[in-house]
C-alpha cells in the first residue's frame, strides 16, 4: 500500500551506497521473512542508513538510528528502498 | 491479595532482546547462585538462579533472548510458553536504553499478554555516551504505569531500584499493571472485536488466556494459538475470513499490519520520551567495525583471535592439567594405598575398585577444570565485548557453504584442543539446530589426546616421516566433518528453512571482570555436576571388566587382562575389526579403554603387549613431603600457566615464515622431557600391526566414539538421544573408513 504513492525513485537496498539514508518501501518476500524482519525492527517506512557495503558481501545498516544490523546480500536484494531526504533523521527535540 | 501471602515460591523471569545485557542483570542479581537446567519437556536450557529479597526466597529465570513473542524459533516458543504456562509473578523486561525503539517491540508484546512487567532500561551509560536520554516517568505513564528503572547491569547500578520495584509489584503496589491491549485502528479493530466475542463465548478458551490477546494472536495467524482453537471450527473459519477481508482491503497481511501498528505506537512513544543530544553520526562501534568487520581485514583478525582462544584452551591450561594429574596419580593414590594398608585391606578388590576405578574416574573429571575455565573465559570475553557477532559476520559466507553458521567456527576450532569444551562452545550459537549439528561435528576435529597415538604409531612405522601420518589424520578428520555436515544439513535437516542472514551487531563494550568470573565459575561447575556421573560410572565399568575373571586361575580383582571379562569382550569384538586389518583382542581392548580417554589407548597397549602392569608399590614419601610437593607443584604450574600466556605472543609471531622469536622458559623445563622411552612398545606394535593396518587403526581412533567426557558433555547439552546418535554414527563411520583404508590399500598393494 505504501509503495504505490511514492514519488521518489526506488532501488534495491543492495544498490544503496555507504552512508546513504533510505526508507524501506517494499519487502519482496514471504510471510516468514517479513515477520523476521519486523521482529528486528524492519517494517515498511523504516528509515535505514547504509554503514558498510563492500562488493557482494553482507552489508551493515543502521535501523531506526540505533540498531546495527548485518544483512546478507540475498535479503538486501529483496528490500526495496527509496532515498530519504526528509528531515526525520535529525534530532527530535 | 498480594503475591507474597501465597505459600508458593516467588518466580521472576528475565526477558529481553539478545544483546540487551540480560545476563549481566541476571549475574548482578544472583551472583554465583545459579545453574542451567532444561525445563521439563523443553530442549532449550534455561538458566535459573536464586536471590533473597527481604527474607523471601525468589527464583529468577533467565529466559532466552528473543526479539519477539511469535512462535517462530525455539527460543521464542520457550519464552512464550514459560510466561503462559508458568505465570511468573513478575517479568523484568531488560531493554537496551541505547537502542530503545527496537527493544520496545518485545516489551509491548509482553504487556499485550497481560504480564506484570517491570522495564529495566539497561546500558544507560552507553545511551548517555551517545547523547541519548530517556524520560523515565513519561515512558512509564505511556506504557500504562509500568515501573521503569535505569540500570547499568555490568556495574551493578540500579540493582536496588529494581529490587524495590519488584517488591512493590509483589505487594500489589502501583506497578502491578495487567494487560495493556494493543490499540488497533479501524478495520483491524473491528475484526479483532468480532474475534474477541467469539473467543469469549467459549469458556474453555476464555479460561486459557486473555481473550483480546488470543484474538490478536489469531489475526497474526500464530500457529500455536491456531492449533489451540482447532476444536472450534467456526472460530478457525472466522479467522480465515477476517484475514481474507483485511488482506483484500489493505493489500497487506494482518500480521504485517499489526507489526506496523506496534512500531507506529513505539514511534509515537519514542518521540515523546527520547531526547538526542547530537546528530546520529558514526558511533565508536561503527569506526571499530570499519576494521573488524571489513571483508578483507576482518578475516585475518578473526583467525588471529581464534588462534589465541585455541592457545588458551590447549596450552595455557596444560600446566594445571598436568598438576592435577600428578597430584591424583601421586600423593592421592599413595595416601589411599596407605589408608587401605592401615585398615588391613591392602590388595583387596575394594582397594582396587577405589584406586583403579573411582580415583582414576575422579581424576578424569578434574583434569577438565583448567581447560573449561580457560575456554569459558575466552568465550565470555568474546561475547561480552560484542565481537562474537562480528566473527559470525566475517565467517558466515565461508561456513554457509558447509551448511553451517559463521559462529560454528569457534567450537570446531576448540575441538582441536579438546572435544569437551568444544561441545560447550556451541552454546554461543543462536539456534538449536545449528548448535546440535555443530556439536555433532566437534568430535571429528582431532583432539589433543589423540595426537600421542598418531605420534607413537607414526614413529614406530614411518620413522622420520611420522609427521605425514599425523597431518593426514587431521585432514581426514576435517574431511569427515565436512561430509557429515553436508549430510546433516542437506539430508537430515533439509526441511529446516535456511534462516535469512539478518543479525544484530551489538555495540562494542569493555568486557566486565565480574561477569567473566561468574560465567567461568558457573559454567565449569555445571560441567562437574552434570557430566561427572557418567565419567565415574564409565571408569568403574572398565575397572569391573578388568577385575572379573572368566577363565584361568585368577580371582576377582586379581587377574591378567587376557583372562578377565575385559579380555573376553575384546576377543569377541576382534573379528568385527578383522576387515580393517587389526582384528586382535589387544587392539580391540585398547579401543575399549580408549573410551574413557583417548590417550589411554597407548597405556593399555603397553600393558597388553608388554605386560608391564604398572608398579603400584607406593613410593614411601612422608606426608609432609607429599604436601610440600603438591604446593610447590601448584606454584610451578601457575608460573608455567603465566608463561604459556606470555608465550602465545612469540608462538603467534613465529607463524610468520622466517621468524623465530624465542619463547619464555622460566623454569628451564625441557619440552621433550615428557617423552618416555617407547622403543619396546614400537617393536611390539611393529610385530602386531602391518603398516597398512596401523594406518587403518589410527583412522579408527580418530573417528570412533569420543571419550566418555565428551559423550557426557553431549548428553548434558543435547540429551541422551543425540548423544547415542552421535555414538552410533561415529562408530559406523570409523569402522567403514578403517575398512576402506585397509581394503583399498591392500588392492593397491600397500
């Protein structure tokens, strides 16, 4: 439902560059994967930041600012994101 | 009525995400008063401990770390079942204050279940160092009055606040909140309300759980709850229809919507209670990860750290192992001899049973203490610092090819030192199946006790080329481990869904001395308690076999091995081993005693082939001399342990080709001093085995059932069934491999 109205270009998380801030708009996977990802804090609309990405190895991303998560490339291909240029990552005060 | 008035024991459960510092809070609360136990009917071990609070005895249960309470993994099911079935009086939800949003997900689910929760915001110091503050009062109010405590578990900060909150809840005070339902929106709320009504119409269901919670779980298509409503087809049908309607209208599964809703609520809460001092720039952990989790630099660093762990368990503990061995084999045996002599029982079967059976068995248990202490020290440092998750991250791609997890590497490596700590090292793996498979494989990593056997055979048959045999044995063990792993993961566990590689990387922390000490002590003590019985029984059985005469003119406890029951059993087994080229009763006998400890194979062989039953004539030393010897031996062992610690450095540097840094040698001990004169045994072996049969025998020794200590460790961790499976499998593989080596070798004309 969230994916349709996005005006921004979308890309696979695996293509995102280090330090890029993105927002999760679609999970191309079954119930199990969605569930597991949700438990770890990855739901649609979540803001992510790529911390480390080399070649085709696993990536490290920041989820909800404070959590550091290692993601295999296989999963990173299934996560569709859009560049996040809103101000939501600035400090809330 | 307050809980304290009931006669029941008070139980408090600790729940929380992995890496939220749950075990530091647990250790801080209980100290060393804890033990692991399998909860009845459950395979996941629960750590329990006790503490007293104002004179009340309280049992504290450390539930497995989970991110959620869905019924997907073994850990989640255990946690949920425990809360539902055992109804702990208080649940302390341990959350990482520096990572609050994600941690609140589990907290919300605990509150949905209607559990009496106290929220402990742990790792407050890390949050502060990142400029994160949390408004406790506000958070408590938004969560419906749940008491919120600030804690720094590994520095014992906040303990008294937590204890006070626990007392408050137990006395029915302000904290005792019940059931904070999940506020749902429109469509979900409507469907949820309809299901609640259906559940409420069934008294049997209503009695089981809180109806709103049950209806929520039904919408999430929770397998466990669905199976409980199976007897009510109209409810099942209603659930299906409701999910269908929701999916059609929103395009999403209800469980996704519910998860989204939880995070939405959490987001709103976070906005009101979390204050960030500075922009979320790269943290210290990120900078460390730039090196330690780097795809290139991460691997050598990992291997280096693993090498340290191996050195620690295999070498640094060796002097103390030798000391324990010497004390038991020397003074303790001598004193027992003297005691029996004083009682006029010298040379009786009782004396023999105590000295050759019981004391030998106890010695066999005690020698593992230094090994396990050093292993658990290494593991808890790696875990506590946060490095273990990075190790899995770095090694995962490689291990995945073998169907294993990145974290499987450590236990397998430790296996080259000793299988017992290796089995315990599998505790670091997250999932039960991965743990079982890895533990199963550890026995094929040729342990230190098997090395002397290869060396003796290698020198006897291949002289200066003996190193080749040793090396070939290590490689053969690894090959069998790889094949077994593929067999287990591709065939036996092929239906096990490959878990997606998603893993949390906790922030790096300075390991805490107190935590490490408690872990070392409690885990080692646990081995002594749980594994000791089997080891003792096994050594008594072997003693009994050797003591029972079945022919000839020997009498009980005074019979040559050949005439004992042991001799007959060995002779009966020998034909089975004939296709492998070593079908003699001596070889079979050595393999049997080798079950008590692999290195015993050699001493049995010298006993059987050379008939040099060890002289047990007690050397007459005075009691004072013995005590002096024990104490100075301990001092020496401690010095040598320190020396081994220091020597890890030159030994590591010397791995580089062309570098040869001398090692520290304080006591001037000669490394080869321990070598006994084995030339007699060598010629005996050469006349008993052909070179090919000798290789086949070594292959058998490498692969067959691990020693009784390792078997006990398996049983302790994974139950009797898995232990027996491993024993049967290793026996079959050993026999098959030895026969193949011998028969193929003969065909090739060796």
